[in-house]
C-alpha cells in the first residue's frame, strides 16, 4: 500500500495517454500548442509495466485521460491490458467524446466501465467558441454510443465566466430531469500559459448553485453533503440524475485526496496544482528493476504535497492541463 506522510492512502492513478487533442479548449491549451514527439511519451509496454507496479502497490482505480485519450493509437488494446491487470477494479476514461461513436463499444468490450464526457454547453455556437472548432452534435453522438455500449456516464462542464456561467449551466443541469447522469460543474483552475485568462474566469460553486436553483428550483444535498470523490452532490426535485460541483479552487478536497497522476511523458505528478513531479521514464528506460521503480514511486508518494497555493498566488507553470491529465 502507498501512503503519504499525512496518512493518506493513495490508490487511484490517472494516466495521461497523450498530450495531443483533436480540440483546443480555451481554458486548457493555446491554439498553437506544440505537442511532444512520440518517442518522449510512455510507450504501450511501458504503461503496461507501470500499471502492474502501481496495481501491486494497491492502486485499484485507474482513469485514462490526456490530452484526448481516444486519439492515442491502440487505445482499445491499452484499456484491455489495464483491465486484465491483477488488482485493477475500476477503469474509467475522461474524454471529449468525439471518437466515442466508433470506440464506445470496443472500449466497453475491452473492460472500460465508465466515461466522463466533457461538454461545457449544449449551445452549438458557444461549444464551438469554447473548443475553438468542435461540433457539439459529435459529442451527443458519443454520449448516445456510450449509453448503447452500457458505459456509465458522467458529464463534465468547466465553467468559465461570461462563456457558459448562466443559461448554459442551467441547460446542462436540466438534463438530469430526464437522464440518470451525474452532471458535474468544474471550477476552472489556473495553469501555465493560460493562467491569466483563467483566474479572471473562475465561477464559485455557490454562485453556480444560486444560478441553477433560481431557474430550476431548489437543490438538495445528496448523502447529507458527503463528497462523492471530489464532487459535492446535489439533486433537483423530481430529477433522475445528480449535479456534482468540483470546487478545487474555492473548496479544496485535499484531505480526502487518494490520487496520483502519471503524465504522458512518464512523470509521477503528485498534485494537479503543484509542480512537484518524479521522473519514472528515465529509470524505466535505464533498466530499473520493478523493485527499484516501486521504491521510487513510494518515495514520491510519501512526499505528496498538501493543498494548493492558489491563495498565495502560487500557480503551476511547468505544464498546461492537457499535459498533466485532468
Ligand atoms: N480531453 C479530455 C476531456 O476534455 O475530457 C480529457 C482531458 S481534459 C484535460 C480533462 C478534464 O479537464 C476535462 O473535463 C476538461 O474540461 C478539464 N479541464 C481542462 N482545463 C481545465 C482547467 N484549466 N480547469 C479545470 N478543468 C480543466
Ligand atoms: Fe482537449 Fe480535453 Fe483539453 Fe479540451 S479539455 S483541449 S478536449 S484535452
């Protein structure tokens, strides 16, 4: 088992499979971003080896993300290999959904259980503006394909002031009246190059709840307000689904954090909002044994940071979100 010095048991790994993406969301990456050469990224067998090592350390929950995980070559095979790893119980993916019409079924067959599909607005023009060129109809097709394939579905919306913080969040929340989905609203977080834009655009959970309840009626806490992962859950009266609020900036959930991240270039990132990372790619390629890699991972996790420094204006500058894996 992997513990940090604060006694937190870390057992959830988010793996960024690629820094590449078929969209360019304004809060995530600059339009002219340069992606890393493929050789600098973890190769399929390197991912496989690290997943075995993490699983042996008690990691049982895995999420594939990016960049856009579905643009990675061999994605179905990668999912299958992770799903077959002893100790792996849950395997989910965060995706923009564009490739799901083709991939939902084979991914489900390979062992994927859930998808979190990012959809910041159901308004086609605004969707195009936020993603710089995406078509929201393609995301809907992906969500429908996921339902047909029997995948669990959550929708993720990053809320950006003056883009989607009013009628768009209401439209998204309204979906829970008719669908058994969790629609989650994520506070925008500041990273790297796009930090200036982001800080001005953060919309708090409280403000969002007020906007939604003014339009759709009262919101009641689910499970007496206990966190579901990182989300506080609410429900609209008479709805089938739930609303989740992920407020990493204004209400950090560090005490209950169980996660670590593996970046596409093989760094163990201990906290999304802190620059501290441990290089696993180098020892992996220099012939380290499983025991040596295990020791490096355990040592890194021991020093996992507590809390972000956003209030003190400490912003992670070394990477943008797509490189870390959201
Ligand atoms: N491409 C996939 C997607 O969009 O779902 C997976 C990777 S994306 C980086 C993972 C999640 O991070 C998405 O839900 C995205 O909206 C969110 N995200 C990206 N930039 C963010 C930011 N600056 N603050 C908060 N969430 C962000
Ligand atoms: Fe791509 Fe996801 Fe980032 Fe949007 S949020 S640019 S879909 S990686």
